[in-house]
C-alpha cells in the first residue's frame, strides 16, 4: 500500500513532466486493491482490473509494474502481461470487463480449473448495462466470480446520489440471486476477510458475490481532472483522516510490526523500483510497423499492403 | 468422404456445428433459445442433446453479455460460438463486438486468442417484425480486428462456418435469413472447409461482372441466367467474405469484363458496396469502360412489411442496373 502510494506520487510527477500520459491515481484505493490481491491465489485466480489498480496488484507478479510503466508511456506492449501473471489488460471502457470476468470464470469451470476471477469496477460502472447483464448471468450460471465494486463516491464529478437512488450498491445483489456484502474499503483486514469468504464460497460451487467496498477517492479522477471544482473540501479533509494506509500503519505499529524506519525503507525501495521500471520502459524498442502487430493472427491482404507501404515510407 | 448431400443452408449450418463440436471439445455454443428448442430457426437442433447443457448453453436474454462472456470464454482458452438471434439485435452488443471482441488480441498484444465466432441471421424478404432484417455488414467491416463472412450457398455455409470456428480471430458469420430454407444445394459430406478471404466465381462471363455477397448472389445469378438467354455474358463474383477481402479476385473480374455492378442489401451511404467500388477504382480504373453502378437498399431504416419489397434490391433492379451499364459503355 505504501509502495503503491509512493509510486503513484512519482507517476504524478512524471506525468506533469510530460514523461507519461494521462493516468488515474490510486490514492484512497490502496487497501481494497492490495488486500484483495492478498486474499487471492496468484497461481489460480484472475484479476480483471479497471484502470486505477495496477500499483497495488504487484503481488500478482513484479511484471505488473514493468507493464504498467510501458502502458503509461503508450507502448503497445504495456497491456501484455506475461503468461504467468493472471491479470487482464486495463479496461478503459467502463464495465465492459465485468462480462469478461463472468465468461472467464465460467470457462474455468467448464475446464475444471480451480480458481476464481475478481473484477474491479466502480460506483459509476454499476450504472452500466454490462454490470447488470453480467451480474445476472453470473447468478444464473453460479460462476466463480467476485464482483468487486469500489465505491469511491465519485464518477469523475458525479456524486453517488446522482448515480443511484439505491441505499447501497450491495443491495443490488438480491436481484441477481447472490450475496451482497458492504464493507469498509479502508479497512484492509475487512477487505481481506470479505474477499477470502467470497473466494471460498465460489470455489465450493456457491457462485458469485457482489462486494461493495466503500472508500473515498483521495485524488483526482485522472491527471487531467481538477476535483477542487466539485469535491467539497471538508469531505475530502474528513476522508483524509480515514486514510487506509494510516489506519493499517497505526494498527501494525500497535503490534510492533511497523515504524517510521520501515516506512522510509519501503518508500525508498518503491522509488528505486519505479525509476528502474521507467528507465526500462523508455528504452524498450518499438518496431516501425508495430502498429499492425496483433490486430489479426495474420494480416489481411489489405493490411499487408498497408504494412509494406509504411515500411517503404519509413526513413 | 467424397460424396455430397442435398440440403438447405440451415441444415448445412447445423451439420457444420455438429462437425466442429465433435472435432474440438473446446467449442462451446451460447445464445438465446439455442439449446432445448434448437434455435428459433433450428440451426442448433440436436446439439444440446448430443453435446450436453455444458457446451450448448441457453443464456439469459442479453446480447451484450452473450458477446461479452464469449470474450471471457476465449480468455479461458475455449472456442465460443455465440448466436445473436437476429443481427439487428446486435446493436445491444455492439460495444462488446467493436470495443472488446475485435480488440482482444490487439489490446493484449497477442496474449489472448479471440477465437470467437458470432453467428447471426440478417437480411430481409421474409416479413419479420421491425429490427430483424437490418444488414449491418458494412458497419461491421469497418471495425478493425473483425472478420466478416457472408455465405451465399449451402456448401459455403458449411465450409465457411467451419473455417470461422477454426479461425484464431473473431468472425461475424452472417447468415441470410431468406436463404435458410430458400437456398438449397449439394454440400460435401464430412469435413468441409472453405478458407476465408477467397471469393467465388458463381457465374462465368465476359461482358459485365455483378459483385455481390450473401443472398444477393442468388439474385445476381438469376439475373445472369436470364440475360444469358439474350446472349449477354454476365459474370457473378460472390465475395464470400468482406474481411478479408479478395482484392485480386475483384480486380481479375473487372479487368476481364471492363464493367461492374455491385449489389448489396444494406442502405447505400457508407455501405460496403462503396468499399468495393473504391477498390475497383484503385485497382482497375483503366480497365473500366463505364461508371460502376451500385444497387443498394435506400438510405432509410429497414422498413416494415408492406415496404420491404421496395427496399430490398430484386432481380428487376439488378437487371436494370446491368442493362444501363452495358448501354453506357
């Protein structure tokens, strides 16, 4: 969590220097993402992220950071996690990844593969038709999927009460015949327990679970957003007093497992890792005709001509 | 396996699905009403009984998640064959078709193999209710990463569907509603695969070539046959697939004839016939003896029953376009 927060700050600086593109900071989501990753089994379970999560998904493989840096500089290989990393590419078209998670979970069941899929989406995405259609199908199929709605109160500038008239998002689970759980997403232990329970149920054939993890978006929607135009300052101030990192730090400090020295060491290591990853990313080669790669397994005749023409015109 | 059997397109499609499911246990069928009842047209008849409920799945009524879950099934290493009951309903899945299915390989830079086939009947002429008959092949062909296949004969329905299911890339397999029972022919027994991207010369001819796909090939052949009685030699080129497009076959036919008419059922503006005409201009402008003419649906929404015959190109309109082109030259 500290690693993710530290690296997010570095990314923010890199973005402001024009070194990486627009990105969505993780601030405020660290506990829900990191604790979820820790409750899952990276060798059998899948995570389908939205776009805010990668820095806290590094338990699923150190390559996550490497790929995320490539992604942020706009290198096409940024979405290609290696086969050992069971993380799907980031998803910008909101909620479209939820049907994929249901289909993947269903496909694993058909092939008798033990494991669950966990899909991250937000309070805004819960208004999309894909959420409804996918949750409904997951319920019907009893697919081993965890629908993890991170309710951070804001969909860019739209507050939750304009997103839904429902009292809670977890309530919607009733309509899909699955358990709905509402948890404090700033409480890493609560997140771990909820995901662990949902995972066990799914593996036992009990089907999907909808988890609503309530957090507060502590940063802007993306580096292109100015939340001071719409987030009440007093609300943000109150949310900062409930910072998920400080809550866990206080708890661990009370147990004698965490102190400022440890934090400084984690932060220093995190910065070294992201700086190294950034250096590797910007020196990654990119072929002149890479734009055509992996559109189809084999170029169509028309694409083959386009590729040849591009190569011919290249300096 | 050298024999043939006479059957309609629906039976050919059904036979192809039986063959593919038996050949590859990763093939999974999903869609509305495809299991117990065997599909509203019976295209999937007998598959549920033969391959079971795990591989032939009746889904909830939700086109978006039929396609969206097929993406997940492909990510799991399966080979989903999804059915959209009528192509007009695919608008409710278009965000998954265009944004996700077509981009799965590209977005993951080759990690995930989108071996997904989406079958859907399309086209008019059978007095279906609103939204059942839309021809969206031009819109689909404009989506990079998607193959668009349009069989016109029973044999091709079997062979192209087998190729689509085996293809590592996503294929929109568009079946002519009017051809389901209206087109019959000899179909090779056993394993029969027609590679995607190779057009078929449906009629030989030297004076003019009609370029068409799907059910319009049937009409074009009837026009060619009737004009042959007047001594006119009209060729018909069946594109079979719009993506990949057989550019060479188009160029060969137009270079030989010097005159071309392109027929489509979709509305004209932005339709695929325009793409074919542009290809002709690029490839064989100097062979042309007269302007290329398009015969298309009109630029209106697909109409209700009493207006259907006005909208859909028929033999009269195709023949008139052919005569006009021959007279212009």
